[in-house]
């Protein structure tokens, strides 16, 4: 399948990046019928953001298979994406950095 040019969705505020990322992943996977408002509720997003556990739970409820990895490397991500199951894949990466 290769890289997909998916429509991206702007988050309306500082704490909805998780649901906005999930909406973009759903777009890649052909499941465009979920509104951002619905995803914010499903992810139980608060003014403090979305927990990884709630994001994973929401993705599972939407029928997605999720692999969550901490401290992954670029090589690990590339390897996971090369595994051809015949299904498209979306990757959401969360990282922290100092500016």
C-alpha cells in the first residue's frame, strides 16, 4: 500500500490531539464516518488530554487492532509496517522532546 496521503484533522484545542490523531488513522483505514466530537467522548478526553489507555480502548471499540509499544525504535516501527497482513495500517507516534 505504501504511504497514504490522508486528510488531517485540526484539533480544536490543546487537549484533543489523541482523538484528532485517531480520526486521521480512521481516515487512512477507510472509516471516515466518526465525528471528532464522537471520538472525544469515546476517548474520554478531559481538559488534561487523553490517556493512552482510553485511546487504545476507543480504537478497539471501533474495531481496530492495536499494538501499543513503549520506547520503540524507528527500526521496530519499520519492521511492524513491513509485516503484510493484507490490511492497511496506521501509526500514531507520541514523543516528548525539549525545545
